C-alpha cells in the first residue's frame, strides 16, 4: 500500500477527513470520495490474523491497532466485530459481534452498532444512534458522485431494517423493525398522503399500498412524531457505553 493511500486511511480513521460534512446541508467531500474509489485500483494483498484466518483484498481490517490504542478509544469492540481500514469510530461507541463496517464509514460518539449489522462504505452514523440487529445501512462506491446514506444524531433504527441509495434519516427519527427505505420507496403519512420528505423526530414503520386489486407494494408510513412513550421504549443505556 502506497504512502498516499495509507495517509488517507489514517486521516479517515482519525476523523480528520470525512466523506460528508454538514453546515447548512449535507455535502459530499468529492475529493476524499474519489480517493477511496482509487484505492480499488491497487493490487490485492494477502493478510490475516495470527494464521487463524486469511483474506485476499485491497483494504485491510483494523487489525494492526496495538492494545493501548484500543483502550484509549473509550469504545468497545465485541469479539466478532469487523472494522475495515478507513473507518472512524467515535468516543463511547459499542460495536457488537458479527457486525461489519466498511471503508470510509463514520460512526459518531455514543452510538451502538448491534449484532449482525452491516454499515456500508462511506455511510455516516450520527451521535447517540442505535442501529439494531441485522440492519443494513448500504454503502455507495458507485456511481462516484452519489451521496452515501446519512443517519443523523439520536436516530433509533429497529431490527432488520434496510436503508440504501443515499437516503438521509433526519435527527431523532425512530424506524420500526423491518422498515425499508430506498430512493424508490414511497413514504405516506397515516392519512394516506404521500410525503416528499421525512421530518425530524418522525416515527416510521413498514407498510404497503395497493396498485391493483391483487397487488400491493411495500412502503414506509410516518405514523406520528416521537413522544414520551416512544422515548421510554428506546432510551439509551449509558452503562453499555465506554
């Protein structure tokens, strides 16, 4: 791996470089995004862990971190969690077993990535988020101009959800188990009106709508705003962090 690629991966891992940034709105760091794509022009290499397992890839796992560096992170990485190079993990995060976090992803402070979760390339997970078991937050390395999936702060995503194709889930939203949202997903409110965006602090569940007498398609339904009852069900356990 050449020095330029190594420097990029280190900068991503430290948070010095981010794939998306927000001032008034989210914007793609096109230069960093392009550089990540260019990594895959490099040669593959054989790497492994203590001769127990090997892989043939172009981006290694973060398996070269020394013990003190892991302790200094103030986050927990449960056995069986897989974190690729070029991933930023914030303070007091928890990464559970059988989860996989791909290159360029950004996991902000105090978030939990639960068991069996996939966080795709360049995805952004905000502060104090909970991504529940077997959820897929899809990546995007092509087309090279596309925005990655963005999950803003304080979002709770239930088990077995799929968020893909550059979708942005606004701050404070709660997604019920099994909710699927892509760029082609229709989103309705509880009165059946189609919505062109998701507002912050929305509660969203999976549903369906009819396109004919015999055929229905999946959709997402905004059923209400987050209230105290909702908050009581999804409160974060600070004892699990750090």
